[in-house]
């Protein structure tokens, strides 16, 4: 990508009404555009990063046997009425509307009901179980407050995986596998050292659920962390003595921290299968309710958390795994034709070698280019100037550390 052809532009200031650091930086760097409170467009750079996050999650869900599908956002009230969650007093974040025939429909906040209803036509026998299926789907939640940028939106993408098992024992085995997959995901996303497997309330589903909480100053939750074990307890269940016997943690080893929830896993049990009559025939020919679980990650929320956690005073610092481009090639050509030719040739060769390069070929001062490069946060900046042409040494700047290397063209292409 040539930066001269990128239609998005950086800006010095974020919108005055934007209070979250993640949204301020992402807007200034040209990654997202704010439509209204809690609603953001992903622009070309932001979309590339979002898709890389999604792909990492997809790979780990596929690795544990998840089958990807795509359900509708529009929801028929019938299934939700059976579970009791169509009532605004039970689920208070609905967006509801009426279509032309005066029928009321909703915009999905989640998909337990819809998928459970769908699977009544697919699950017949114990031989059909266990399995898991997942999607990346737009969710809509009528949040009272939406002031955390892309970390808490009214419209957002969610990865929701659902597991279907014959019984609790079979479910528990998959649940443990899913938890390990989540740990791999957050490690690959660059959040592994700050993200903790956290005991939390199970709500109406079970005694406890488990969240994956990333320690972050912008977080809305308080957790108590055992750093040695990599496990935490959410404040909401901290005063429950049973959670300590279940988790094996001790208050003496816990440290309080602010955190943001980047993922969660729930045991749903038979709540939805009973409500929607999702059954299978066991080996004796008797009907049994399917035992379910739910596993969520918000890719946009993860993206915002990375920005909150890893940015510095100059701008965003992307981990290499999710950066829109690995390299930011900055040409300090001015009117020097030799520098122009060198930078153009290097860009061509790096692209042919399969490297992801954003080429700043704009006719701007060096200071402006460097400021934009720091703000946009690619892992490596390549600086091409007169000295490069004269010496053959290329300046390679590591965005996260500021370390400057002198490398040859051959070494750079071989990386």
C-alpha cells in the first residue's frame, strides 16, 4: 500500500467528545471513524488489523474442532419468548423494531436461542454429539453508556462459539480445551502476559463462569490476581468463600487490579435446550436434553485493549501479529532522484518477497512522516535517505523499543 493512495488521513486531534484513549488514537491514526456514540466504522488500516485478530481466533477455534457458520442478526421473538429473554425486564439491551407487516423483530444481542432452535432439526441421536460451532457476527446492544471507544459498543462483532454435549462430563472436557485455546489466542495477540483466567459470576446459568481479564487502567472491572498462577477472581465473587476452595487461590497472594474483559466462557447446561426442546436419543432410546456451553470474544474489544495497553506518548504500538503492515517504509527523498529510485526498488522487492509494507511516498517533511509513523504504530520503520544510497545501510527502527538497527538490503529482504 502506498500511503499517497491511502484515502484516510492522520489528524492532530481526536473529536472533543471522545474520552477513551483507544478511540482517540485509532481515530487520529485513521483506523476508525466514529459514526455516533458506541458505533464505529473500521477504515482500511483498522479493517486489516481487525481481520488479523479474527483470523487468529478462527485458527484456534478450528484447532479445537469448531465449525464456522453465520447466523442472522434479525431475530424472531418466538425462540426468545420460550427462554424468557424477549422481555426487556430480563434482557434490557434489546434493539427492537417492527417490519412492514407490523411484526416485531429484534437485532441479536447474542445467539443462544437462535442456534438452539436451529439445531432441533440437526441433533437426533447421541451419535450426533459432541460438537461445537461458532461465528463472527455483528451484535447490537442498547447500552446506556458507550464511552469506552471500540471496547464497549452498541454495534460490534462478536466471536461466539457454542458447544453441544451429551452430559456435563463431556461438556467439562471440552470446556477445559476451550479455556486452553483462549490462552493461546491471547498469547498470540500480544496480551498473554497481562491476561488472566478469572473466576466470575455464572449469572443465571451456573455458579461460576470464567472470564479472561486483561489488566488495564481503562478497565471497568476490579479483579484480584495471583500473578504466579496466572489466575484471578472478579470482585463480584471475591467475598464468596466457595470461590477460593474452587480456585485453589488464597487472599494472601492476590493483588487488586483494574482490568477489562476480553473473553468469557460459560456453562449453559440445559437452560436453553429445555426451553426450546433440544433433545437427543441416548443409547437406550430415551430422550435427553443437550448440555450446552457458550464461549465469547469481541475482536474489536481486543483491538481497543491492545491500543490501551501497548500505546505510548507517541501513538499506537501494534504487536507484529495484528499490525496492518509489518513495515512502514519512509522515503526521505525530497527531490533526490537516487533516493526515490532506491525507495521504489526496495518497496517493489519487499512486496515481491511477500512482506507487508506501507510505503510513505508522500512529499512531506521528515518530521511529519516520522510523527505519522509513530502514531500509526507499525512494528518496524525503514528509513531511506541520502545516507542509505551512499552507504548501503538501511535504518530499521523498532517501534516498541526505539532500538535502531543498521541493516543491509539483503538482510532486510531475508528477514
